[in-house]
């Protein structure tokens, strides 16, 4: 089943196929886990949310239109569940223990050469963890998952202008926390997207 397209797998899933669920899980587990981890900052919570997202995918498969892309549904479910977890448990102030794992994974992240310049990952972890949840979710979806502003707006069900604003203020907070020269003073350091809006 792993060679089937998402729409084909969703149709099998709607018929109750656990093999189809397993194929979708294998295909999207890293995306869901990294997103949940980046928002919650908690490895165990991200693992729980990963399972919850795919249980809901199975449970509500009949509500999913096979003709539409699955990723936006997965992002929306992941961000909603992560948001609820953060608001309920208020654990988001602790540093991201596994921040470097998701940052080093595939997606729109810092190039390996740039990562080598940082000696103190705690500063970066704490800066992202300290962002207000609404800004953190936008920063994670934009930089980690390489989503467009429109896609983020659709997932979070907010206007694109709100996404731009949250991204702008999130960048500004990261830049302030990490220091204006933290990026510019490094020779040949690529643009990390913290400038502008």
C-alpha cells in the first residue's frame, strides 16, 4: 500500500483499512511529530499527539475528502491538539529538549553550515520557547514546515494579514532575544529569514 497515492489510501482508510492508516502514518509521522514537538516543547506530549492525530484520522476518515490534499488536515489537527495541550498544561515555558532534532530534520530549517556557528543552543531553544503560542505556531509552520502564509492562514483559520503580523512579531522577538548581531557577525552566514516581515 505504500506506493498508493494519498487519495487512494484515504479511500481504503474510509473502508476501515488499518494497512492504509499504517501507510499514511509512515508517510507523515515525522511531519506531525516535529510540528507537535516544536509547538509543545515536550517530547512525550509530541509522541502522544502523534498517536492522537492518527487515531483521529482513522476515526474521522469519512469526513475527509479524498480529492483534497491531506497535509493541511494533518497540520490543522496537529496545531489544534498542540495548542490545546499547551493551554491546558502550561508546560510550554520549559526549553525544547529536542529542538535540535526537529531543526536538523527535513523542511525549511537552518542550513547545516549555519547550525555549526552556534555554540549555545540553549539561547535558541529558550528564544523559541519564549514566543507567545500564536507566534510560535506561525514560526514553526513557516520555517519548519515550509508552508506559505496562505497555507498557514488556512490551517489556523486566520486571515493572511494576521499570519504576517504574528510572523513579523515572532521574528522581531527572536532577533531581540538572540541579539541583532548574532547572525550578521558570522562570515558567509546565509540569510536565516529573521529580517523583514
